C-alpha cells in the first residue's frame, strides 16, 4: 500500500495547455512537498505547503487537508516544463513518503 | 549562486568495497537530508540531520550504511561493504526550515558490480 498516490503517471501536453497533476495521501501530514526532477536528473524543490495555496510564476500548488489531496497546476505550459514531478508527504519533519512521480512532456 | 555540492558524481565499484559519498550543504543551512533513488523504489529518505545531529536514519540499512556530519560543511554517507542492490543515485539536500529540503545536490550515481 502506498501512502502517497500520484496521477497521472504520464502526461503529454501541447505547449500552452493548462496542466494539473494530482497527489492523494493517506497519512496525517505536517507538510506536503512538490519536487521537480529534470531529464538530467537534478531535483528542485518547488513548494512546501500545509494549507491553502501557493503560487510561483506559472506554478500553483493547492492542498485540501480534509480530503488529503494536493494538486500542482502549470499554466501556459512550455517545453521546458518537461520533467518528472514528485509529491512527498511529511507526517513529521523526519518522515517522507514519496509518490512515484508524474512524467510530463510538453510538446512545442 | 549557492548550491549543494556532491562528490563524486559517478562511482563504479566492485561488490564488497567501501564507498564514501560526500556532500557540502549550503553555508548556513542547518538541515541535511540523504535520499536514494532507484527505478524500482523511487525516492527514499535515508537520513536526516538538524544542526549536525542525526534526527532520523530509520530508512537506512544499519548493518552497512552510516551517515555522519563531522562538521557543518560536510556530510558523508558510507556503505561498507557495498552490494549490487545499493546501485542507485544518492542525493543530498539541505535547508533552513525543519522538514524542508530546499536545495538538492546533483546526486552521486553509484554502480556496484
């Protein structure tokens, strides 16, 4: 049983499309993280959130604590957004449960 | 531009050999994380330090893995003896806020033959 489930596993979009990646978790959390892993392997921490919504440029992350669900949205998608997006649930600062990732490809 | 530095970038070794991976966290960051990533398991947290003290290493196989922070500028992850199943990419990350790895290193790709 996975504590964190992501959907979809793979996503292909046309440049300019609005993209949504979903993350559901089964554990109580203190925070939910979104990470971006580029094709070269490097990982970037995008967001850490415990309630509500955060926005950074074209990226928006939301979380619904009652429903144990988070979404990552990308507006006006661009080929450079092509990456694997990983969510991770943190019950405490010491524990991380990772999703298996969503592989996004944005086609010009 | 501050960054987490990991060395080596690649390591190929034979089964049974000792492997040491090093991480230089961003100056001033007080939390350091070690992760392992494989195709089968995805990302896993191995160890977590705050102010150089290990807070959690429950994700680490204790019989062969050890993680230390001899000083604030260096974190090490050792495997002794290494096994083929240890082949993975090992990431180090550092941060300022508890539970938030804000910056990741580029990883060490370990291959054990």
